[in-house]
């Protein structure tokens, strides 16, 4: 029969394993997010390009409507011009038409610039979409690795937990409760070595009596500074 200290040391080893595995489980969502982050960035760039494209197309439609409106007016003026009786009226129409034609030219210039900008945006969008597709494969593979790792960790966690429960059954309930309290409080070690008359948990120098008591295998001494349980294996 192992001494209580030996039993608790094995139990502590399982508890520390469980803690480490739990930390890994807790870190998984962040790791996943980190892996997916490049895709997110490309997606945002694609969304931005698409919004710009939508806005530019709307501007283009507006320009086309303005041009069309002027063309209609020119058509009407030309009809009216045919029916005038004197040169002055004729010239007045001519001036109006010239003015509208100048406006159309300037609107068409604007539309041309707009179309060039649109082309640039469409290139950007295509590039980002290609980059997204390019990254996606590698990222999917990395995500599959993480999911596999997560499954392994969960499995290992359950196995250690079951082992821990079995070990705990064989330990004196009073000692177990004491150990559990200290472990839950410190979250690192409940049981620490008293080698060199120093507490292995808080590293304070121990009084000679405490260091001496720590050598007893069937009883336990508590560090007066941190409350951890002390042991000293012969
Ligand atoms: Zn201590």
C-alpha cells in the first residue's frame, strides 16, 4: 500500500494533466480564429471592393440618365428648330443645342473615368477572390488538424479524468478533501517538496520543526506561509 503522500502525488500528477489539457481546450477557439483570420481579411477586402463597385455603377447609371435627358432635349429642340420662321430663333435653338452637346461631352468624359475606376476595382476584387481561394485550401487543412487535435485532447481528458476518479476512490476521504481544497485554491500544486528546508510552492524558508515533520510519510505538514501540503521523501 502506497503512503498517503505517494497516493496524492499520483493524483496531483493527473490533476495537473487535466489542467493542462483544459487550457489547451480553452485555447482552441482562439487558435481557430487565428487560422481563419487571413480569410477574414480577404473577405473584408472583397466586400469593400464590391461596395465600391456598386456605388460606381450607381454613379454610372446616374450619368447615363443625365446624358439621355440631354439627348432627348436636343431631339426636341431640333424638331422645334425646323419649324421656326426667322434666323434669330433658329440661332437661339442652335446655341441651346451646342450648350447641351458640350454638357454631354463633359458627362461622357466623367463616365469614361468612372469606367476606368470600375475596371480597377474589378481587378482588385478578382485578385482578392483569387487570394482567398488560394488560402482557403491551406486553411481548411489547418482547421481540420485543429479539429482532430481537439478530438484527441477531449479523449485524453476523459481518460485522465476517469483514471483520476479511480485513484481518488482509493484515497482516504479526509486527506482527499484536504488535498482538493489546497489544489483548488492554488491551481498549481497542493503537495510540494520541502527539500532544503524550503517550501517548494512559495519558496519560503521553513522552520526546522516543519522541515522535520515533512519527512513523516503518513502525516502531513502545512506550509505556514502558503498553506500547501509539504512532503519530503527519504
Ligand atoms: Zn509555502
